[in-house]
């Protein structure tokens, strides 16, 4: 496989933006048998027009999502604009799928129909799936991942949740000329593709306010101990009056030790999104089992530096162990909370990416976006086997 990246700041002029992007890609890349374009763009972009025009100009499927900001190995941090990567090869087969708007009752059959239709267009079982989902609460991104994981026979899945300018009103995914605020898009890649993954999330020592979740339903925590979730939280910090609280708690990771036999209770990190002030329940982006231990911690800027560097060190090591395989692209999904916490040092993670990859040829491309949730396989603590998981507050990487 080969890849090429193009960028433009022309977010208000789709024809001009597409002309710039297409010219850059065609100058850098000869298309092989199978190709796909992936776009990360500002939430103000007319994504359906951009997707349609790129599809017509390049003659390949285009998938994408909106993002608060993006990063790229050579040009650094971008808080506006459009970033496109094209992946192409003669030894791979690529197919793109999209679900359209997902119904909270029938989302699983919708995903299945889209997956099987897409799967029928490649000759072999996929070896990597790229998945992009908007910020949705019913079904959650974790629900979507769980269905896709089962359908694909646990093929590694990497991706994330679309973001916007902190209003949760303009995030969306798109496929060619169709955009969707509550539907997922995905890319199946089979053939000579050998992905490796790395993920880190570091945070301060957990608070002493540890509780056991005694009542939950899907992604809702209803009671912690003998208190409602809101009562439990109010004893630790102030709780806003609004229902939508995802940005209020952007720097407050909720650490949950789940009663998962496979992982022997390994903790996961979750972000609080909603509070139902009538019932006192708290809503997250993934299911929360009863019996899980809950504690609250704090994210610090130095944690960002350490987790970013550690994940990249592990990725570089994994790539060098597989020297016979020519890696062409690194995709990054990093948490939107990390973007907020960087404050006036927005280029922090992008600078670390450039530094850690300095020993590789410049043809190894790397790009990422700031997400409202990251999707990346991680190893089971008990078996060592990789399992597709939904994450918050992480710096996640996939190289292939």
C-alpha cells in the first residue's frame, strides 16, 4: 500500500478546496487497484459537497467526519481546514460502507445489512476495519462497535467519534455526497495489510471517593451505593444544572473497574455526557455493568505528554519488529479533552508525533483527529488477546 496526504484551509469554497486537494494527491500518488480517501474536516465545512466533489474528482470512495482539530506529521496542528489521506494498493481490497441514520430499536439489523453488503464487495475477510461514528447516545458508539465486532468475527477495528466546536450540534460523518448526524461509516481492508496498535491514557491518582455501581441500565448509572449517581457526584464536586455535561467534565475521567472475567476487572476510563436531574442518573457513551467500582480522577497536561510519547514509543517498536512489511500510514484518534487541556500549547501532541517518527522515511504519513471517543483494540490483561474496545481520554494509534 501507499498513501498521500493533502490539506487545504479553503473551508468556505468546496470547489476550490477539492481542486487543491485533488491536485496534491494526484501529484504525489499513482492509484493502484483499490483505493479510498479519508477526510477529517472542520465542522463548518459543507461535508456532503466536499465528499461528492472529491468522489467525482478522484474517482474513489470518500469517507470522513468532522473534527474539532486535527494533527499531521509534517505540518503539525490544525484547528480548521480539511485534511485528506488517500490509501491505495494493488495487493489490498478496500470497500466502504455506511448505515444511514441509525434507529435506536433496529440499529443492529441496520449495521448488519450495511456490513454484509460491503463485505460482499471484497474477496477475502477484512483484516482491518476503520470505523467513524457521530456523537450519539442511543445507540452509543460502543453499541455500534460491539455489533460490528461480532459481525466481522472480531476483526481489529480502529477509529473514533466525530467532534465539532463544542456545541454537539454539527458533528457528522459522511460517505461521498451523503452526510449523517447519527449514522456510522466504515472501511473494510483485506489482503496484504498488517495493522499494529498502541494506546495510552495517563491520569492522576484516583480520588478516595470510590463507590460500587449498584444499579445501572445500558449506558446509564442510576445508583452508586445507596445514592443516586447525581448525589454521589454532588458529594465530590459541583454539578451543573444542564442535562448535557460532556464539556463540563472534559478533564474529569471516570475510572471504572468492571467485573469482566476476561480482563480480571481491568479498569477502563469513561467520560460523563449527560445527567438526568429528575432521576439522578448519569449517561455515558458505553454500557456500565452493575458491580463495577467507580472512582474519579483528574487529567493534567504533563499526563498528555507522557501518554502520547509512550504510545508512540510502543508503536515504533512494533513497526520495527515487523521490518518486512512497508508501513505507509499511521492513523491517530486522540481525545477532545486532551485538545482542551493543551490550552495555548496546541501543537504539543503533533510535535511529539513528529519527533518520535523522525527516524522514519518522510513517505510514512501520519494524521489524526481530536475525537469524542476513541476506538482501538487493546490486549486482554488475562489472555493477551486483542479485543476491540471503546475508550475515552486516550491517545490511540494504528499503523498499517
